């Protein structure tokens, strides 16, 4: 394990004896960024709809599944059956809610882990802090970093444990949420429409439709003309490749395969494709940073000695360490926890606020250069061909792109059947023909193209416009936010849309361990619902004052990440080189935010959402 980056207060760049030239690195980063910037920004991508709709089909569900439309009523309806929806279901169940229906597009629970089953899939956040509700289920994961199938099975186990299968609707997409005031003497509640013609009434609705749930394709000219086989990594076609998530892709033994993209997904896929395909071409535009993985089986003695409360303690410790708190112990002790300082550039916190800003910025930058130098040296140490090694070196600051971890990815480029094709100068793959992928003067003939080209990030249902929400007086949520800007209390509730709870990272705080964040959110929402039930208050809705105050807090505390992100190489973290001017994240970070929520619940905050006089 690499040494942690030094504390900013211990680092004075003016007196440090640096073994590199920061100005030269700055210039190199700028030049590499400029090579990749495209005028079309996010417009370069294609959604999986229309002629590309087949890429979005569910390979795991029964295509002939039908059922009668539902016309019934539940107390709580949850949109999305990933960990956010499952945690909402579990926490609402613990709060005493009986009728809970989760509506999910896939054929089962799991969300990300339902859709993504590509070979090599693992979670790169430690399993003991990532998999939720381990103690409640009496389970300890088998590995420090879990394979995807273990996580998917855990999601299913959570659903079984909290009785969430009974009323679940799979292979169903919510198409509309409409608030019915109950003016004709009926209940005031949500009317939920779906693509299966359902009309479900629900007192409470929780939306947890995910952030990485809409796969995207590159808009490469000729993409539709390819005659061979193609698919996106989030819909892996094992009928074609053979094998399963653990590899053994026997169907590729006589195939020439193109993999487009080298993000966190590709890093996990490449070793398997390299091992099993006759020939693999990896088309890279920007190399990922690839750090040590160091996965290992769980030590049974360690697992047996765990004391009650261990998971909460470990999750809290991880969150604190990665957000820069000076903790005595680093329980997880991996590449995430040793790079906390660098992560602040993506996920703001109030750590190191005591260090003068200029000194802090410089210290961060130097620590960043050192970390990236270490990762570039790692490439040189592993990849035998110097030209290939040079292409695999990442030239940008650590959090410009999602850091990745692998002990097999770089090694794969030493295989004689694997070729790295760099596409930076052509801003990506130039063209696809009926039998080849074209870059520069070369047409690489292939039988199959696998797109590891990522997701439309942050386009959850509500913000994408695919899930219209109509609140009091028929007002549209998206339309309201488009004109006024997003307005919420803590990111969860919004005025004019009673009993609607949004999970996600709008006007609240995030972390690299996003499932932990979702659990805090689900717990908070469930406590509000529990209080509404106890006090027999019918409508949960923030007061105008509370909402305005929270929006003001978000603005006042917003970290200025714009300069950093504008200088980053393009990618989804910075909206392809055009970062948004304003951050909607809570600037003091997730540790402070969770503390704020706890205090709010304990100190009468409920007054701000449980409006007097709206009782039954
Ligand atoms: P990414 O968006 O990170 O990567 C997409 C890749 O496609 C990039 O390398 C991109 O290049 C490349 N690309 C796009 N268009 C073209 C083109 N026209 N020509 C050539 N290359 C192109 O998607 P991933 O699926 O890899 O990862 C998405 C996210 O999912 C991660 O960031 C992470 O948050 C999550 N994830 C988490 C894992 C975990 O273990 N927790 C594992 C895997 C994914 P460029 O960079 O130049 O744009």
C-alpha cells in the first residue's frame, strides 16, 4: 500500500525538495486535455433509444412476461429496486410501514448489480462497508472486494429479509407521478402510472432511480452499419461470449474483439477478454489511473471476532477518513483512504478549512502530482513495451477521472493477442464500418464490438424528464426547477410535492461509498414518515422558510470546484470539459451533513416538514 498523501499543514511546497517540475507537469496536463476536448461535449453520445433501443434490452428477464394492470393502493411506493430503493424499503419497514411496493425496470432487485454482470465485475469499495445491512442479515462477505454476483445476491437477500418481494413490480417502469388532492372526498395521495398500464395509489412515494442507470453509446459515424455482433457492457451477452462473470469466455476463442472505452468498467473486463479472445483491440481515448487492488479472501478469524455494531463503526470510519477527518485509525486502509486529500476536488468537505486556502491548494496539487507520478511509474514497471506503456500513462489530476484499481489490467497489454489503440488525436474512434473499427489510416477488422462507454450520469428519472412528476395544482417538478432552480429541504422534500421523497445527490452530500449515503438518506426519510404516522399528519412538505433557508445554505457553502474541473481532461465528472458553474452539493461534506440531519431530527426539525392542520 502506498503511503498516505501528506497532511496539507505539513507540506510547504516552497521548501520541499521536489523530484519533478510542477510547471512542466501543469503544461503537460493542459496539452493532454486540449487534445481531447470536443466541441460537441456531451452531445457526442447517443441514448439507448430508437434505433439503438435494442442495446437497452434486458438480457436476464422474460421478454414475454405479461400481467394485468394493477388498480390498488399501498402506503409507500418506491421507484427503483437498487440499493437506494431497497434501503428505503427496509428502513420504512423498520418504521412500521406495512404496504410497501417497489417498482423496478429490471426483472429483479439489484439495480447496478442487476444490470452489470460483465466478466470480472467487482465493487472497488471495500465489501464490509459497501454491502448494506450486513449485521441485520448476519452476513460477512467472502472477499475484501466483492464480485458483482455476491452483491446482487445480497441485494436479493435484503429484499427477502424485509419482505419486499411480496408487493414488488418488476419489468415495470413508472411513467408518471401525479398528486391527487382528494378534493372529491377521496384520499390526498399519489397516483402512480406505469408502462404496464398500472394506476397505483400511494400515500408516500420515494424516488431512487439511480445515477448510473442510463447506458450510453458513442456517436461514432457508421456505428449502425456494423454487421458483426455488438453490445454494451451493462447488458453483457453471455450467449455470444460464453462463460459468466468469473470469465471462461469460450465463445470468443476464435473471435477478434474490439473494446471501446477504458473507464472503471473496461479495467475489470479487459483481463478476461485478453485471456479468452483470439485477438483483442482496446480502443482508448483517455487512460484511467490504475492503482493496486490487493483483493483477498475474508479472514475467518477476523470475521468471527467482529463485535455488534462493527459495520456501522467501519462505515463511519471509512466515511470520515475519505472525507479528510483526522481519525486515529484507518480501518479499511486502502487506496481510497490513502488519497482522501485528493478526493476533495470532487466531493467537497470542510476538512482542512483551518489551513490557509492558497497553501492548501498548492499542497493538494503537489500531493496530486506525487500520486499520479507514482501511478505513471507503476505503468512503466508493469507494461513491457515502452510505446504502449507511454500511451497508458494518465496525465491529469487524480480526481479528474474515476480512479481505478487492478492487479491484472496493465499486465494484459503484455499479451501478444492484445493491442492498445490510442484514439486521443482523433477524439475517439473515428468511424465504424460493416466489419471494422477505424482509427487514422487503420481499419481494425473485428467480429464483435463491446462498448464500455459508460452512462448518462446523474440523469435520474425526475431530472431526465422521463419521469414526469405533477404536484399540487398540477405543477410539474422539472418545469418548476427549470424556472426557479432546484429547491429542496436537505435534497429530499420539495414544496408543492407533498409526501414525495427524492434520494440522490441533489442539495445534499455524497461520498465514494454511495450506498452508505443512501442508507443515511433512507433512514432519514423513514424517520420522517414514522413521525408523520405517529402524529397523524397527512402531508409531509417543507415550509417555504425551511426550504428557502436550505437553498441559501447550499449556495453559501457551495465549494468552488469550477476552476479545478474546467482544467480537467474531459469526461463525465466535468460534463465533458464544460463543468457546471454552480455546485448543488452541501459544501461541508457528508460527515457534517449526516450530523446536521441527526440534530435536525432530535431538535424539533420535524416542524419544518410536518405541517400543522394537515392531519386526518
Ligand atoms: P466511463 O464513462 O467511466 O468510461 C467510458 C469510456 O468510454 C471512457 O474511457 C471514454 O473515454 C470512452 N469513450 C467514450 N466515447 C468514446 C469514443 N468515441 N471513442 C473511444 N472511447 C470512447 O464508464 P464506465 O462504465 O467505465 O464507468 C462508469 C462509472 O461506473 C465509473 O466511473 C464508476 O463510477 C462506476 N463503476 C464503478 C465500479 C466499482 O467498482 N464501484 C466498477 C465500474 C464502474 P474518455 O475517458 O476519453 O471520455
